[in-house]
């Protein structure tokens, strides 16, 4: 039987912790005045725990619920998106054990779709600083080692299990590039088409645990 994990409010974008025991998600409950990030045991055996209240983020007023993006190895740090009037969508980090959140990348451009590499030393993300959305990588922590990954657009980057390839959507094409990171230097290969003919936009696909298969959300109307 299917058992709902959440019951109150409007809940968004669940992601798994690295140990596979919990999920983290954004919640907005207007009736109770609640907005923030929550963590919960995946089997629903314990009530949700507030990880970060929206009011704790600071800065200019948030326009939306913060969205979890990725959890670093050992479940130490959570990467999340936060929208504001001043800087649109930005990437922030907060310790999973609780603590003060801090911006990782906050500019007037859109920054989102963040994903930690398997070793936690790199972040893949999407930015429209060039005028369209492209995939980039940066060394973590800090803001150095920036490299553009995609060509002619890209979104929703996903790492291979060993961290040597990056996959991303480009309209109705799934692209992949080879990746090698040493220190704060990254070497990125040329994008190659892996699949086509499906919707590879934001949140419409994911990699299976075997690292070789892709799961897709497909419209019943064939979209």
C-alpha cells in the first residue's frame, strides 16, 4: 500500500539524503504561517523536523519556498535554492545538523539545479548569466574553479556514480560530457548526445542507481 509521507501544507521537490533513510523537502503552509525546509524519515515513522525556517535565510524577502537541491557526501551539507526580489534564484548551503545558512552563489542571474559531485568537491548548476540557461561546475567550498559544461543550452545536471561524467537536458535531447577534477581545476569534454525524442527538461528525468539507465516522466499524450 502507498503511504503518504506528508499531510499538511504544500510540499515541494523532495530529495533523498545520501544514506537513503530520509527525505528533505520544501513546505509552505499558509494557514499555519510555516515556510521552510523539512527533513523526515522516509518510512514516515517519525514526524517531520524543521531543518531551516524561511525567516532564517535573511536578505531581501523570499518570493517562494526554499527548494532543496542536493545533499553532500556523509549528509553534512544541504544545497538549496532560494528566490529573492534582489537576485532572483540563488544557491545557498546549510549544515544538515543545523546552523547558519550562507549563500554559495548569489548574483542577479538565475542560479539553480545544483548538484554535488559524488566526492562533494564540485557543484554542477545552471545559470543564465550568458542570456540563456547553461550548465556550469564550480569547486566546493568556495567559488573558484568555474567551468562551463553545456553548449547551446542545458539544464538539470546529474552526475554519474563515479563522478567522471555529467548528464544534462537540452530540450528533447539528453547530453553527457566527460569530467575530470584535480584540485580546483576541472577538465570538461565535448558534449555528446545520449538520447533524444523525450522531454529532458527540469525534473523530467533522473539516473537509475546502476548509473547506466535513465528514468523518464512521459505524458500520457506522448509529450
